[in-house]
C-alpha cells in the first residue's frame, strides 16, 4: 500500500529565482525505508518540506494513502500522520526537552491549565519506548548537538504516525546514537511505518534503504534497489564525477605546537564535560578527536575555539594563552573555526550569502573598496566558487540548502592561511564530492603548515584525514595508536571498552 | 532590479519597504475615513479637515514637514538600536532631556554667546540625550542588563525629574504655560518660509538619513553593526568588537533623540514645555517599523505620522472628531504594518483548499 505519493511536483522560489523542484515524482510504501539522495541543492529537502506541509507546491499533487491532500501547514501534515526531523534544529532553545516535544499539543488539566507533570511523564514514556536517554527537564540550549537531534526525533515520533521524514538525521550523531536510530527505524518499519531517509552517506543508505531515489536538478532521476549497486556506485550516482577517493596522507613533518591543551577541565556541563584533557596539535599535522554525543566533544570544541574558558588548565595557541589574543587578531589568520552549531555560530542566517562569505575579512577592505562594493562582491564570488556554491551571492543564506550553508562556512573559514584550524563536524550535510573537497582542503592547509584539530562524531572523517587520533570518552582523552586506526578499535574506545 | 553599479555585498534581494509604506498609507487613509464617518456628527467636515486641510496651502504642508523632522530623527535613533539587536524604549526621556538641555543652553547661554547659543543648544541637546541613553548602554556593557527594560525605566525616571524641573525651579512664572522662559528669537533656528514654521531641521534630517543609509549599506562598520544585531554570537566569532557594539548604538540613538528634542525647542516650540515629548518615543518606533528599519524610508514614514497628527488636530478643531482619534489611528497603523506574520496567515488561509484527512 502506498502511504505517500508525490506526482509531478514543481516548486519555484521567485525571490531567489530558483527552481528547486522540477516535476519530481516520489512514492513511499508501507513498511519501507525510501532513501532520497543527491548533491547539495538537488531539491531533496524542498521535496521533503512539501511532503511535510512546510512548503506548498506550485503544481503537482500530494496524496496520502491514496487521497489527494493540500497541506497549508506542517500541523496539517502532522494530523495526517507525517513526522519530520529537520536537518538543523527547529527547537525552542529556552524550553526543556519535554516542553519542546509537547509544544503546540500541550496536555491540559481541566482543559485550561498546563499539565507539566503529564508533559514530563509522556516524554519519559516516549523516550523509554524508543530507547533514548534525554533528560526531560534539560533545557534544549544546554544539550549537545546530538542531544538536540534526539529531541527532534522524539518530537517527530510523538506527532507522526505512518510516515517519518528524516533529513540528514545522522550528520552530527555519534556511532552509538546512529545505531540506536537505525534500530528504531527498523522497528518502525516492521510496524508498518514508511520512512523517507535523506542522507549523503552511501554506506548507511545501503544498509538501511529498501529503495533509493536519486535527485538531480530538482528531478528524481532514477530509483534503484540497494542490491543494484555498491557504495562507490551509489556515490557515483549521487555525484556525477567519481568521489570514491582515498584519504590523504601527510607529506610533512609536524612542527611546533599550534594548539595546546594542558590539563583542561571544564565541569558543570553534565555529561558534556572535560576532565583533565591534555592535547598538543603541532603545525603540519591533523589530530582528530572522535566521540559519541555527550562525552565532552562540545566542551572540547568550546575551549579549543576560545568560546569558553576552562575551569582549570591552559589552552595555548602558538604558545600563548588563547584568551590573550584580542578576538580580531585571533580571527585574522591565527585561527580558522568551523563550528558544529552552523546556524548559531557559523552563519548569520538573515544576511546575504556574500556577506556571510566575506564576514571574516571585512577589516581587510579599504573604506572606498567596501563602499563601491565591487571588490567584496568579487571576493565573495571567488570564495563561493571555491566550494561550488552557485547563484548564492545576494540570496539570504537561510534560503540555501543545509549542505550549501555548510559550504559557505567552509569557504569562509578555510580561505587563507591559518596557524590553527578547529574543524568541528565539518562534513555535516555535505555530499560526497563536497566532503572530499573539504577534507582535501584541510589536508592542503595541514601541508601548508596549519595545525588542524578535527573534532568529529564520525570515525570515518578521522580515519581518512588524521595523522593522530584520539577518542573522547566521558570527558577523558585517549590516544589511538597510529594514523588510520581500524574501525573496531575506534568503536571499542568510543564506548569505553578496554582492549 | 538593482543596477550592478549600485549593488553591495549586503543586498539580499528586493526590499519590501515600498510595499510596507503603501500598506501604511492605505491603512491610515482608510482608518481616518472610518473614524470620521463613525465618530463625527459632521463626517464630511471631519473628512475634509483630515484629508484636505493639512494640504490646503503651502504653509500647512511646510508646517507638517517641520513637524515630521524630530519624529524622523527619533525613528532614525530607533533604527540604529533595532539594527544592533537592542530594543530601546527610552526615546521619550532622551528627547525630553535633549529639550530641557537645549532650552537651558539656549536661554542662559544667549547672554554670553549671542546667536552662537543656537549651536550650544544643539550640542547640549545631543549630549543630554546621550547621557540618558548611556545608563542603559553601560548596564548592557558591564552587567549584560536588557536594554528593553533599563531604557524605559531610566527614561521614566528622567521624565519625572524634568517635569518637576520645568514646573518648578526652571519655570517661567510670567505666563500660564508650564514651560521654561522662551528663547530669544536670534537663538532659534531661522524660519525659512514664514508664516510657516519650516526651519533647516527637515534638511538636517535628510542629510542624516542619507548618511545612515550609507553607513548601513556601504561601510564595514555598518555591515558589522547589522551582523551583530542579527547574530551576536556569530559577530563575536568573526572577531568584531562586540563590546563596543553592545553599547555604542544605544548611545548613538540617545544622541539622535537628544538632537530631536533640541530641534523641537529651537523650532516651533521656542522653549521647553512640560510634556512636550509625550508619545514621541512610541510614534518613532511606529515610524521605524513602517520604514522597515531602512533609514532611506524614514522621512516618508515620519511624514505619514506627521500628517496623522496634523489631520487629527485639524479635524478636532474644525469638527467634533475626538482629538485622540489620531493616536488611535497611529496605533492601528503600527499594528497592521508590524503584523506581517498575520498577513502571511491570511494569505495561506485564502489559498487553503480543504484538507482531506487520510484515514
């Protein structure tokens, strides 16, 4: 039985002159995981938003269980049993996890008063049923990125019934959370639910999907079964130019310390704390730190980028305390920083793509150059072209797809030379070719003498790029032996298993 | 379509400001007509007074333009804070402080400075507005206090003190008006087109609006100011001077409000009168909203509000329309213009076709 059918869907955005979806057809069967893949900007997220009622199609029909529907809001879609997990957080940061899940559907006591105990109880039941361990009372802004993703998933499960749409759900999840999510998807599938799964990760798509639809330029170009292809074949279908490239090896010898953490402790952040972390990242090397969510990766990112000071210990950049650098100096060629929190830290969502691209080099323009506008626009175009962001300049950055936003951040941060690079989950939302381009740029910067600290929830990033790898478990760093440590060793260390 | 020569890196596509202004004008006209028809026993007289009288002769039009100048300066001040992500509600107190300081400098300084007292009055007004704004600004800078709350609390405190000063130690006892002594004519701004009250003030406003537009659209500092207003954490991580941006726009806004107060004294009023800045803070926020926080649209938005004031006053004099009708219309215009999400909802509702619930 077909749960959802989208026929000849077309969506044009006049404000940005972009034809996001151009006559796409898509269907979802009962008890099926249907993966939607394609390059960044291919129209996957727009098609998903149309199915979920966030956008209305210009033409074409959406049918749920055979009946044509016209959603005027996501609430309508929720009533029709469609849940959505967005690529980036759409939660209210000041509310608790339980309040976010209940938002808009709050249980009432005597039909008038908010029943907060019931909100927490319902949340705990839901989390328990699906195997999540988020504290119902935790304020969302204090949760790690993966914790926030879990709340998003629970929110979708609380509303949705038959259809669940997941947009890049694992982009910032660690291995343990990813496995929990996959087990959940399989349970939902066997219960008869249909799941639309948007991702760039060929391996997980092949593991999970029953059908795979490849989108290009707003159209569904091809629909295949996982048995019809392998990882590289799927990668080639997603991106026309082959992207199954091997990782890069360092050709240089590490030099002086670029970034040093000495006995750094950061507590009072629940499970996301650091406990006496010692780490030296030398110039000319990539050091990767891999962790599952809630083990201190966000805390490490914050102290390494100078966003917060440690409770004790020292964070040194080029041998000097990181906080002794005025922010302007730190960000002018000393440190490049790609944050995990792309929307909150990496971008100014309401500003143009071009301004976001050159935001870090504003001070470099003369008064006249900036006033005339030609030089900044040319620079923005060149930066965006370096990461293949097309037609971006004057659009607001929040009109771009998630992957293109990540490319804008990468284009800005990895532009010129930098003594230290802190890259936290830098490949989130990127398709394979963009991911390869980004990792290759990081390798290039290492070869030019940068000290690169790669913080990731994805062991694959570390194994492809790192010269040395560490695992962060419950706030403690543990070194892995040699570059490209094997997956089972990383997995064991990530979960705290001693060899 | 913006010409490539005029493009800046900050362009984010077509502006909605002209549409917003058109909605504001249409709403104001419709509401004024409705008020005249519903509240007046002589609707045709009220309508004529509202729509025709303010434009009946050159002098009336120029008076309206002069009336719009202080409001435009205050709206510009509001925009400076809005675009830095601060919501300062203390404009009325800042303008009032500008007025009393300008009146004091103009009156007491005339003996020493002669016509130079005009300049002294302007400087005193600007500094007084800045001083009142400096308190919430420093609260923000050093204690992270929310400007929204501190600005209105500080402003209200100053309004009480200034009311007391004008009604008490500084009052001109020779008349019934609760006001300071009138400034010498030579200390006031020259009237350019008597008998109208037009002075150089509207031209000052135009220059400042052009300068503010240039600042926001064409300078690095303006770009940093906007980025900070939209995402302070992002601005901080890009290495901008966020400490300065946390307080400087609030003080700059106070200076503009203070200048507005000074121009009121040096223009039509001739001195500081108790309660003279009443309502200007809220009207300025309304004008800033109508202008879509774009300095280039401020003169037109201020002119619209000046027309509503002028029209309501004329209608109250020439017919039996209640004098507060203008205030009510202004409030409704602000409501309509600032409720864009509701318009989106209305449009969505109009487009809506029945949702067939899936079984």
